[in-house]
C-alpha cells in the first residue's frame, strides 16, 4: 500500500484566503496512485449490493465513475444548479467557503436502489449531507459515503450520524 498523501498537493488560499485546498491532480496523473485510490474507495462496499454510485460535481465524477465500474454499479451525477438538462430536484447547503445547491434528475433513482455517494474531499460535510438528502428523497437506501480525503478538524461526521462514512486519508 502506498501513502496516498504523497500525491495530494496543498494549495494555500485557494479559492479564497484562509482555505488550504487539497489538490488531487498529482494523484490522478499517477497510474498506480489512481488505481489504489479507486480500489480503496470501492473495497468496503463490495458485496453490499450497490446498484448506483452518485458522484458529486466535479471531482466526484472522476472517482465515482471508476468506483461504479469497480462495483458493477451504474453512475448518477449530482450537479451544481443549472447544469442538468432534465427535470430535477434541488437541495441547498452550506459549503466550507460559501453556500451552494445540488441537483439530481427526477428519474435518477428508484426506491429499491442501493446508493453509494462518492466525492474527493469531505470538509464540513454540508455537500455530502445535501447529496444524502437528495438520495433519501427517492426513498432509496444510502449504503454509504466514500471519499478520498476527510478534513477531520471540521468534524464532518457530526452532520452524518448513522451514515457509513469511509475516507482514505484524514487530516
Ligand atoms: P463540504 O461541503 O464543506 O464538506 O465541502 C466538500 C466539497 O467542497 C467537496 O465537493 C470538495 O471537492 C470541496 N472542498 C471543500 N473543501 C475543500 C478543500 N479544502 N480542498 C479541496 N476541495 C474542497
């Protein structure tokens, strides 16, 4: 097992002063680090009957689609407002650096779906929480949330009680 931290670049004051941005592009361009990341994101959820991976825009699309393939599941995009073309549902939330909203297509999930949410960074947990609310709105089962990086000092799990949260790197 390689130390994935070696492929995460800290960028201070991006996109706003005071934010230490976790840049995953060095990890994405390294075949071995990328493969280990995808395997590790999927591993705890193998055999759980996941039907659908929901990836959060935009870095959650990169990891989410690979995890979907690893689990033999489908992929559903959860996007920023105004990007999805079909009829959709919206959930507003507070971000580490501002407020935002997420949307999902009305026909994205069914009540018998078992859904895994995937993203790159879990910071305050607001984004994952909003995504979880969208999934639950379909009465689908939320199997868990799988992320590369968890910013533990922001206590994202306090917002996610009862959710199976899996992170590969903690800061
Ligand atoms: P949050 O809602 O605070 O948990 O923020 C999570 C979302 O914002 C994820 O989609 C991340 O891609 C992004 N994000 C938040 N904080 C950071 C950070 N320090 N570095 C990189 N991405 C971040």
